[in-house]
């Protein structure tokens, strides 16, 4: 049996959907914090059990009978993330899983300037030391991040953000499909993977240009000093720790941590990756009163 954690989240839900294209529902289980949100999966024959990364006993029950477990990284900030991820991985091993997969990041590194990356690196190291078959799926930076910045850009005509650098923005849908391939195609991905990224490197100046093309409007990229940006964000209600977290992203991008592409994702998909433009089109289509077009 294949078990997927976080199966009602943005990534996990898409992984499960792609798995259901490939394997019988009765060979698939999910571990979720709220089983009611996964009723649609239970209705299809998927085994649904409650699982929380902070409850080891509950996780072992959720993982019981698993041959493989995909641990979708915990949505926690700070050192607690690595601890939660390790707890889930350990529970999978105790439950008898012969292979554990983990959704890491292409910039995982102990000295990264972006807080999640040292946590990913620590989790990879823990996973590698357990003596079971494993795969650390080094995902590209999620292109859905654009959604955070679209409302202000569309309202003001300006993308006012700190200085950044090129990023290999990658679609959740493509990463979910590769994760499903890793779970169902023996030997396709073992150990720490190559960076699983789309082939483009775009900074927020490029994103502003694409937004302008897609909306027939001028969207200016305005570079704002880090502390000025933080002060404005906090004034508008963003907690200071969250603002510092976000600044880490921009500082890491400036250092080139996300300026990495690799053909591995497209090779596994057997087709081109979804472009940042395509992701932006979909986000804009979900935004009221925005006109989009293709060029």
C-alpha cells in the first residue's frame, strides 16, 4: 500500500489524484488531520485515516500496512518543521514501510538564507541515516507563490518587492505528477533527486512583464529596500516574524540559491513543464475583474 500525508493540501491532493490514475484505489491510503475533508477519497475506496505529525501513535496507525509512505513536508515554520518531518519519517519506518519519500526543495542547504531550506537539509540527512530505501524529492520553487503578490500588483499597477534574483518557478501540478511517478515506477527516482524544476529562470521583473502582457496593463517592477518593505508589510498587518521569513526568500534569491534548472522533471514527465506564464494565466483567471489574453 502507498500512503500519502497531507492529502487534502495543495500538493498532496494532486499527488493522490495522479496516483488514482495509476493504481487501484484500494492500494492507496492517506493520512490527514481532518478525515471529513477526505471523505471524497473514502468514497472512491481510498483508505482514510487521521494522522498528525505531532502524534506518533496516531501516525503509526495511519501508516499501518504501508509499503511506501510519501511524507509531504510539514507546513511549519522554524526548527519544529524538521522535528515534525523526522517524526513522520520515523513513524513510517516503525510501521514497516520499506521505502520513504519526502518532498524536499532544490535549494535545501544548511546555510540557506531562506528558513525552510536548512529544515529540508536536516530532514534529508535524517532520512538518509535510517537504513531504508528513500527518495528526497527536490522540488523547484512553487509557482503558486505568485498568488501572494498578484492582488497588490493588479490594484496598484506596481510589483513593489525587495530585490530578488532568478527563480526556477515550477507548477504544483508537474511536481505532483513526478511524485506519483516516483511512487509507481520502481527505480525512477532514488536517493536525493536532481532539482525537479521547470526550465525557466525568472525574477520578479520578468513576472511583472508577464503580468503586463496577460492583462494588457503596465505593471511596474519597483525594488524596495528590505527594511522599508518590512515596515510597510507589518503596518498592513503582517506579523514581524512572517515578514522576516518572507525577506529570507528574497535574500536567498539574490544570492542565487534558486537560480538552478535541470532537465530531470521534463524527462520524467515526457513533456514540457508548465510555464510560469501558464501558471499566471490560471491565477489571473481565478481573480475577479481581470482580463487575460495570450500572446
